[in-house]
């Protein structure tokens, strides 16, 4: 069994940390410049939002993995997607360039998060099909299934492709 993670790009991490820091500053302003009930309510709301953002921006991305077992591939992208695929379900595996292959470009976000180069969760592709995406940059492994695509570009990309070749089938 092999596990591959995807790291948050530095620019996305900096943005996420800036948002969290902004919430902390807003919480401190509310604490020092408001009175009694307003203080408790304001800090309480900011605290809940801060906990949610810390989970979404820092904790969940650290748990994002692809696990290759003998005949299964498991994609875990909390809280957006968890999918286990049997070897027999995969119709085709290929390495694609999302910039040049227009049909595989994400058209809209269904349930996920993403910036220009960093995508995680469920997306609707330009070809009209749904896809689970866990990508950074434009180079990704594309797994074509009957009803959806899975697009992955984990850390140690070349090791991931090599492992797919060994356990599943030849990657095009």
C-alpha cells in the first residue's frame, strides 16, 4: 500500500493564513472595543468561523491523500470527497495537461475549493462530465471511469505514475 499526499501551494497557503490572521485581528478588535453582550456574541461568532477556517484551510488539506493498494485506489479530500475505485472500474489512465486538453478543464465548481492552479473536490468539466480533482498545476493523471473522471497530481508525481503502472495498468 502506498500513500501520496498533495501539498498546498505556497501562494494559497499564504492567502489562507492571511484570512485566518485577519479573523484573529477582528476578534481582538471586537474583544477590546465592544461591551458585554456584543463582545461575547462577536467573539463567539468569530471563534466559530475561525475554527471552521482553520479546519478547511490547514487541517483538511493535511489529510488529503491518494492511497494505492493492490487493486484499489482511494482518494480522500476532506471534507469534499472520498472515493474508492476498484481496478476493474478504471477504463483508461493517462497523464494529461489540463491547459492544453480543453475538454478536461474545470468549468464550474460543484463542491470543492480551488484557485487557478490548485483544485480539490468535485468539479464540472468542459466536456459536461463530473470530476473529482486533487490537482496543483496543469499536469495530472486522469482516470476515466464510466460516470466520472478522477484527476490527480499528488506530490511525488513521477513515483505516483510509476506505482500506477505497476499496480493498475499502463499509463498513457
